[in-house]
C-alpha cells in the first residue's frame, strides 16, 4: 500500500510540474494582457464538467493503425481534471473508464442515443456548470491536416472561453499551425441541448499518422490538458483572447 501511495504522489507531483511548465509556456508565447491566471476567481464558483467523448461501444474516430478516439479522449480528460483540481476548481467527470454512460443497451444505436441524452442530463442537472468536452478529429481525405481546435456552443461565455483555450493551444501545441476557435454546428446534439457554456476541444487528427503517434504520448496528452486548463483559468481571471 505504501509503495502504491508513493507512486501516486510521484505521478501527481510530476503532473503538477508539467502543468506549471505548460502553463508558463502558454502564457509566454500567447501574448497576454498581463493579468495573472491564478490571481482572480469568479465570485460564484462553477463546476467544470469534463467530458471524455465517446466510450464503450462507441469508439469514435479510429487512426489508420487502429487507435480508437475514446481511449485518447479519456487520457486527456483525466489529466485535465487533475490539473483543474490542482488549481482549486470543482470538477465532475462524465466517465472515468472507457465505457458508455448509456442506460438503454437494447441495441448499439439505442446505447449511443441513451449515452448522449445522459450526458446532457448530467450537465443540466449540475448547478452552475461549464462543459469541456474532449475529442479527436479525423479527416481521411486530407491526411496532412493536423492541430488542435476549440469549438463553442451558443451559451453566453462559451465563445470567449473557446477563444482563450484556442489561444493557449496555439501557443503550446499548434506553433506554426495556428487555428481559430469556431462555433459548433447546430447538429451536435450534446452542445445544442445543454444549458451551460460548452467547448469541444478536438485535440488533433487521428487521420494524420504523425499526429496520431503524438496523441498517444502521455507527455503530449499532458501538454494538451495544460493548455485547456490554462485557457479556462485565464477566463476566470477575466482575460480576453488577443
């Protein structure tokens, strides 16, 4: 038991220092307004709902080598949760294992529909929330396309948050391949039906062979999580994206 606890402390300590390093890089390269990310917090604390997209029978996108999106989403989401908690934020994870959150398992189609409805119910049933949903992109018709991108829903505050997250991603993992945050299409059920500000982060393209390899690396997953957390904390500090 002692060795297990020691290992857990070591891993969390390493993750914390990676977060600090990642946050420093984000703040250095992004061209900020000069407001420290940790100095000001919202008067009413929010709960960050961290959503690892897909799971269980729904593996999401798949890389040419067979790597499923759902497991990568979970790896980044768990790191994001740990980093936000280090920063004193309240979080809720929609899933902590590679499983579906469906309550109807009568068919695969029914499971997928039940899963997404349950995610909406969890977000809307939690008071004062922000949703951060982690996904991976894929564009087989353009295997050279790469990079992380944020997408925002129509709720107040979501666009500003997505812009800050995108700015952090551009400074941390998108150097030379900067992207802009975009609105989420109205066809995305989860983001259309939640009552909270929501941002989907597409962490990279599984259809890009070299990026798919990076997305499997724990250090790169931590960089992604640190950039997303930094964008959220900058929002709490009252910062706006340049």
